[in-house]
């Protein structure tokens, strides 16, 4: 008998060209910083155009609808332009892989996507920090703007003024009544169901007594006041609904712009990577 030779099972080894890192993070961060910087510049430029197009006077400047449309278009343009630049830089500066062309295409796409993701994360983090740090300052500026707007009183104060309008009356005598009535008007605007028939009757009697007018005239004033309260409430609800709709539209547009940016960044990275490899092949 002859002993058969025993051979070890063949083992599959990974080629050396596949053992390198699949992600070139230096190229990703380079593209992300470039995209972030361009985004900041374009956002500031867009804000400058927006401030130039708006006007504090009614009827002047662009309408709110036009400004919203232009803002959405500019947002999409910003994402496209910054993503193209960041993705191209990431693809052009990454190391070359000596692997199959399909794998190169996939890795370049991943580099572009990661560039967009890192840049977006940086931008959202910076925006969150800025918003949190400037909350108190923004509140103070808003309050100052409201007070400085020609000293315009609140709608409830205007309604109370008309209720207790009494030429020649003692202002100190009306002060306490006006304060209580102003609180009543504010509550009635916010929650009309909270106003009872007794509350309305008291207001009529108080207006008649404080202003020295007849009950019928006081009733007419109170009726006009409640009509104005309904108008103020409807306008406030309309403003809230418009703001809600504008916020939803802006959120949808932002998400769409970011999706476009992710796709464009991946395509730009593939193009940049092919340009880099092709140039090296021509030079070598």
C-alpha cells in the first residue's frame, strides 16, 4: 500500500489591494468643511437679499408669498451648489483604490454622501448653539421692537379705551376700572366661552356708571367691544394658521433640498474621483 499524500485545503486570501481603508476620512472632512463654508456664505448672501427686498411699510417691497418662494428656491440652490463643491472635493482628494470599477463607484458615492452628512451635522449643530445662546437676546430685541413701534398699544387696550371714553372725566377715577376691564377683555379674546351673561351685564353697568352715560349707550359700546374682540380673535387665529402653514412648507422644502443635496454630493464625488483617477492615468 502506498500512503496518499494529504494536502491542506486551499484557503482564499484577500488581495492586498482590498486591504486598505474603504473610507478616506480626511477627504470627507475636507469636502464637508468646504460645503459648510459655502453654505454659510450663501445663507448670509440670501439674508442680505431678503432684507433688501423687505420693507417695514405696508404695500412696499415684495409680498410675503414672493419672499417665501424665493427663500425656498435659494435654499435649494444653496444645497445644490455647496453639495457639488463638497462632494467634488471629497472625490478628487481621496486616495486611489486599485480595485474593481464598480467598487470604486460605490465608494465614491459613499464619500459624497458622508461629506453631505457631516456638513449637515455641523450646520445643524451650529444653528442649535446659536439659537440657544441668542434666545434671551432675541426676546429682548423683540420686546424692544414692540415697544418702539410708535408706542402702539395692544388691541385689548384700544377696546378698553373706547369702552371708557369719557371727555372731562377724572383719569384717576377710571384707572382701577380700566385695569379690571382690560383683564376682562384679554380673557374674553382668549376664551370667549368664559364670558357669562353676568359678566356682560356687569361691564354694561360699570361703563355706564364710570362714564356717566345712559345704559343703552353703554350697551352699544359693549356690543361694539365684543364685535371688535371677535375680529381680533379671528385675525390672531389667521396669523397663527399662516405661520403654521409657512413653517410646514419651509420644513418640507428643507427636507427636499437636503435630499437633493445628498444626491448631488454623491454624484459630484463620483465625478471628482473619476477625474482624479483619469488624470493620474494620463500622467503616469
